[in-house]
């Protein structure tokens, strides 16, 4: 009887397994400003940003939110996650002119010291508006000072402030304690990664120009140093060639009619 039950369990398990969708990797892209001034290699106009997203969608790439990517709610192919750092005031109009019309919700990393203090950054009132529309936020340091190996060696107290201070003011602004952290300038040594995670953040994100797909189902993925790809003007052609090659190697499978 026990053998029969075991065989039945294996049989049912194999059937259910056929319907299981394996969560694929994600490419986490990191943007900054949408001023359209052509004064920064990180800046894009609304028009150019929209065209860039449309090119990615035309190649068949699915856009997923950061929380959905972490939860494994992706398709089997490579998906794209959009994140935006710094909280520049231009993100407000970009959300309404570029992202919302395409039903996209980038994850926004902001640093609280500049909120309501600088013309560079979005105001707390704008943050509240975007939050009501379903956009999510995380911490990007407190002053947006480096948390690199050099900073940790020369001024560890400053680095501690960047890790430990953002939570309280961001909780007051957002109404919830952020669980995601993005390192200012994209880099942090292992000791700083541990510090950030000990401060209560579940995930912390690095950033550089490298194209590194992320598998959140990988048990060895470091929670304190998840790679993202900064999208500069100079590396955008490289990124698009990578996506075109991937799309050619992994064509969409359409169901038979």
C-alpha cells in the first residue's frame, strides 16, 4: 500500500511539474534623470526614454516590478526590472508621461536629506502622490555619500550614517519602513553590506555598467549586493545589442492555433 501511494505521489508530482512555470532571470536597469538637457550621460528626455522602452518591448521583453522579480513572478525568459536612483524632480513627469502610459512601475531609490531641501530632488508631496499611484520606494543612503571601501576605511562613521539614518525619515515620508537599499555610487565592501542588512533591509543593490542578469531563486545570491546595470548613453548600444542577441537566441514561443 505504501509503495502504491508513493508511486501515485510521484506520478501526480510529475503532472503538476509540467504546469510549473520556472522563474527566469531578470536584468535590473538603473536610471537617474529625465531632464532632456543633454548635459549628462545619465540623462534622457521623456521622448528618448519612451523610445528606449518601446525597443525593449518590441524585442519581446517583459517588464516586471522589483518586488515581483524577488517573489519569482516572472516568465521563463529574461525579464527587465526598472529602477531609478536619486529622486530627481524629473521623475515625477516621467512617471506620468513615459512609464504610466506603458503600465510600468519603476522602483525608486531616494535619499531623505535632500527631500524638500533641494531643487534637484522630488518633494515629499510628490512622493506621496506617486506612492498613492502604486510606486514603491527604497533608501539610497542619507546624504548620498560614498559607502565604498575607501570611505569605510577613512570615515566609517559617515558610512554608518548612510546605512542607519535613512530609515526613520523615510518611514515618516512614506508611511512604511523601506526594506530595499541602493548604495550611493553603486559600490560597497562586504563589511558595509553586512551593516546595511543588519539595519533591517532585506535586499541591497549595487550598480555599475556591467550587464549581469540576476536569478533571485539562486540560494547563493548575496542579499547585500545584488547587481544592477546603470544605463549610460555610451553603453546603451551595448545593452541593446545584448538584448537583441538574447531575443534571437530565445525566441518567444507562441501557442499553436
